[in-house]
C-alpha cells in the first residue's frame, strides 16, 4: 500500500475514528473479534450507521493488515484539521507501539 492509497483508506475510516477506535480496529484486524462484533460496537457508540461503520472497519483492517498503522498515525500527527486531543492520543499510541 503506497502513501496515496493509505491516505485514501485513512480518510475513509476518518482520522479521528482511527485514533479513537484504534484498539477495536486492531482487534478486528488480528481476528480477536469478528466483523459483526466490531460493527455492533461502533454502531452502539453511534460512530455511524451500520453500512458506514462497515466501510470504516474494512478500511481500518486493510491498514493494519498492510502494517501501515504507524504511517497512518504519522499522517494524523501532521494533520492540521484534527482536534489537538486526537493528535495527542495519536502521539501516545505511536509511542506505545514503537
């Protein structure tokens, strides 16, 4: 996955959603939870409707499967249109993974 494709996938997930639901996406990508469980959890959290959440979790899984989560977090850290709290969380996530 090149940088342009990563950016498209990340934008489909939503930068804020990627950070806020990082663990859930990671658990889905690793097979610890099912697609239906991931979707149900995000719908319950009112992230989006079921079809929207399905797109988000699918693209997040692709990012993790390509092992591009660190690159995705770096993109988020450079983003100017993401709340400071999300950037701070992305920084903590990146430091905890490294």
